[in-house]
């Protein structure tokens, strides 16, 4: 309580004048060390007590009682005391909160310890259970092994027993056979001895029987020969003396020979005519020409094909703009030639594999109202000397078409190569000469379309028969985008919009994901080569679909 001594607080409590303190007597403070001279120190604990402080405090209290700020000072002291009590209470509450926090922390630690203990106990239980399960499985496996060994031992014993029984049975059978063989040999020997003895006793009788039989057989043969000669001589004499019979016999034999020869030639001619009309040559792999048998077996499909309208020559074919203009002109000219029944022009299409040559040939035939037939040059060389006959059959069959036939020869350079080279065989040379003979003049019955990857290997006579040459180059990026978009719309977007399930599509319109494999990578990607789309085996080519960029191995 500093106000008792007249000292102001740090906040300047009170406004009265400061109270003066009595001066401190020298030597009064600090005990008896200062100014005490050589006096001896006090002998008890009260000898150092300074009563000046109490005197000052009493004086200040008296002055305060007479001061006009006494009440304010008392209230201030009370307020400070209350503040101290509040601070003590807040500290007490903080202490209680800290104690509670320590208790909760202790509870949490105990719970954590309990959880860890439970976890460890659980882990121990699991480990014990796994170990017990392992021991049980091991015991079970040992039991199985012991049982298996026991079974194997029993089986081995049974097999040994069976083998012993089989050996005993085999020995018994062999003994029985040996005894039976001995008895049989004894029986045969006895019979042989008895037969030999009987033959020796009856030898004269047996020789007499043999002599009589031989004489009788000889007499029978002589009588037969004599009778046959007599009858043949009389018949021949009667036939020769009767000129009417001789003339009729000669005429009959002549007519029989003429009939056999005529029937043979007529059968051959009729067979060739029926083969040309009803069947198709062996060199033709695919054709749209309708035969009589096909019309009988599939009348609805044939009628639908006959009543279908001509298609666009470039429908479903993706080509570059310049090549589209060129082939469209060819399609228009071919269709006008068909309408005017004029002579067809022969075409050579060359380029990398899979660039749309075969597809365009089919579309050209359908657009012009013609039938198409596809043959491969690789099928001609293995036929050898039969290749000439096969080529003539193809052209004879083509000349019988009423609508006109587009004969497409794929890989034509396989048998139409230059005759000057020594690698061509005589049979292939004869086949080439037959082909040149049948294509020496333009025809109004068929149109010849050749396809090749190496047109420089053709014979000069083949080049002389070609009227137009069309180059099918690899597509550019724009054509590839059009192609991918077209097949996406046809096999994915259109079935989805029409409510068809891709996996349940019709077998004739198999979806893109089933009929063809698609592999698309960005250009110059680090993961592989340039973009390429290719088709699965045994599927028809459609434009540039299976070969989009760069030459590569042909897929069949």
C-alpha cells in the first residue's frame, strides 16, 4: 500500500499534493555498519529494527484521515483488492482448466495405450490363429501325404499281386497250349500214318480211277470241239451265201460307229455350252453375273439385284480431287458406251496395294449397268499348259454376257510380263499369246481392266492394247480424314442413332470394330510409326481404308 507513504502510483492516483517524508537520519539505515564507530553490534534480533518506517506510516495515516481524498483512496484500495481477487480467481480457473486438460490428455493417452494394447492383442491373436491354422494345414497335408503313400503302397501291392496272378495264368495257358500242341501233333502223325498205309494198300485202285477220269474228260472236250466247229462252219457258210444278211450287218456296224462318234462330239459341245452358260470359269474368283443355278437358289436376292438402280461410281470411294475427276470421266464414258452399244476401252490402273483399284472397278461396273468378274494373275502361272484353255474359257464366258462384262485382272503383271526375258516359261508364254489373241480387237461384250503395282513389267503388246492409264497414289491427310469420318458415321454413329447394337449387327454389315482393326496415332508420335489404318483378314477392301500412309506389307 504505497499510498500510506505518500508515493504516487504509476497511473497517478489522487490529485492532492505529495506528502513529505521525514528525513532519514544518517546512520539509521543500513544497520550499525555506518557511523557506528567501533561500537559492538547488537546481541538480539530486535536490535536492528528501525521504527522510523512505522512512524512515517502512522503520520501518513493521520494526514490521510484529515485529507479530503480519504474516501477515494479507500474505494481505490477496495477496487484493487477486488481486482486482485478476480485475478486470483481467474488464475484458479485457469489452473482448474489446465488440470482438466491434463486429465483429458491423460484419459486420451490411456485410451490410446488401451487401443494399442487391444491392437497388439488382436494382432497376437491373429498371428496365433494363423500359426494354428498353418499347423492344422500342415498336419492335414502330412495326413494326406501319409494317406497317399499308404494308397500307393496298397496299389503297388495290388499290382504285384495282379502281376503274379497274371504270370501264373500265363504259365498255365502256355502249359495247356504246349500239351494241346503235343496231342495235336500226335493225332496228326497218327492220321498221316493211317492215310499213308491206306494209300499204299489202295494205290492200284486210285491209279485206275484217275486214268478213267482223264479218258472221259478228253473224250468230252473232243466232242465239244467237233460240235462247235460243225455249227460255226454251217453258220458262216449260210451267212456268206446270203448277201442280204452281209449287207445288213455291214450297214449296222457303220451306223453304230457313226452314232458313237456323233454322241461323243455332241456331249462335248453340250458340256462346253452348259459350262459357259450356267457355270463360271475356274480362273474367275468373284463375279456379279447371275447364273441359272443362283437364280433358282436365291430368287429374292437376284430379283433385288436386277431391280436395283445404278449406283454412283464414287459412292464409298475416297480419292483425291484430281483422281476423282479423272475416274468420274471414265465412268461417264463407260456408261455412255454401254448405252450406245459401242466398243469398250481398256484401262490400266496402277499404284500401291490397297489404294482402291478393285473397289473402283466394281463401282464402275455397277454404275454402268454391267457385270463384273475378278481374276488374279497369280492363278494363271501354276496351271501350266492348262492356262491356255483356261484363258479361252474366260473370254468365251465373257462373250456370253448380255449386259456386258467388266473383266478385272488383279496382279496382271504376274503372267503378262515381257516375253523377252528368260524367266518366263513356255507354258506362260503360250498363255500370254492366247491372251493377246483374244484381246487383239476391242469388244462390245467385255471391257478389260488391268491392275498392277509394277506396270513397267508388262509386255509391249499389252501396253499397245491399253487405252487409258490411271495412277492411284497414296492418300493425303484430307482423304484420310474423310475416310475415317465416313466409316465412323457408317459403322458407329449410324447404328447408334438407329438403335442398333454394334455387337448384334447383321453379319453382312459387320461393325467397324469387328470387321477391321483401327490403329490411329498422331503424326511423329514417340510411341510408334506414322498413322496407319488397316483391315482384318478376309474382308473386302474399301478405298484407302487399310492403307493410309506409307508403303507397307500387303495384308490378305
